[in-house]
């Protein structure tokens, strides 16, 4: 079986802000085990975001995401179609985009979990990048000094359809998810400019206690995000 990941990006309706905000502490206190091993779920994270879904230290009240990895594509598809959680997200959000993904390149880990790369490198078509890191407390100020320039480059990067700043803990546990029209655009961004300088600094100065960098083939996109519909 080929492991398949799902990323769900949401922007809550104003009347459901409190419900949405409670997803984060409840996920820590009372994880939703009912969508666990019986449904093929290997790993999951409930994630907050920066203001307006960006990369700022100021947290967003209405942007969140969920990321999970399943044992197979069929189990991932069944989760999207039948999970009450997905239905609640869709009903309570102004924007809700569900991305079905298969990794073709991955290194590192997230809370000890490593995403298995089971797909072939794509010759064409959209790809998704997920980067995440646990930042050493003593290195946080240095890390965040690198962020504005890299964010500006990402916003201007040719071929980037969307990018969202994510985190499971403010300041110290951060992630970025981005959708690209083709891999060449992602490679161009990753290997040049402020992002390349930030990565060199991160490794040279040992910013991270744990990190994971994964690239995915986009198998399917469903929903809408910031005025754009996906199907």
C-alpha cells in the first residue's frame, strides 16, 4: 500500500470562530482516536496559522489546517467522504480546501514520524511542499529574523498558487505548506534568494531540534480557497 496524505485548509465563518479555535486545545487534550488505526490513519496534526493565513507571529483567529497520513489512497478517500470531522469543517468554513497528496521526496521527521516517499518524481503537473521545524528556543530570534524576506520571495514566486504559514505551537513549532503549478517553480524558489539563505543559516547555526521537508504529487484538490475553486 502507498501512504497517502491529506491536508485540509480552512477559514472559519465568523459565527464558528470559537468552535474552530477550540479544535487546537481539544486535539491536545483529547485526540480524536476514533479516526485512528481502524481507518488507516498513521499520523495527524491540528495546526494554527499566522494572521490572514500568513507567516506572522500574530496568530490568526480564523485560519487553521489539519494534516494526516493514511496507509493507502482508498483509506484517505474514505476519510474525506465519510469523516464527520471533514463534514464539520466544510459546514463551518468560508473557505475549505482539501488536498490529497503522495510524497515523492521526504527527509526528516515530525514528532518522530517520517513520511514515506512512495510516488515517482512528477514530469509535470502541480506539486505541494510541506516544510516544518521545531525551533530551538535559543535560536528563535535568529530564525524569525530570516522569515520576512523569505515570505516576500514566496509571495512573489512564479508558479506558486497558494502558501500558508502553519504551526502547532506559536514561535517554536512552525510549518509552511505551498502549492506549485510545477516542480521547476518550487525548485527555483527553494534554491535561490532569501529562502536559500534562510535554509543555509538554519543548518549552519543549528536552528532546529527536528525538521521535515517533504514534496508531494497533488493527486486531487477539492473545495475553494481565497476565491478560487478546485475540483
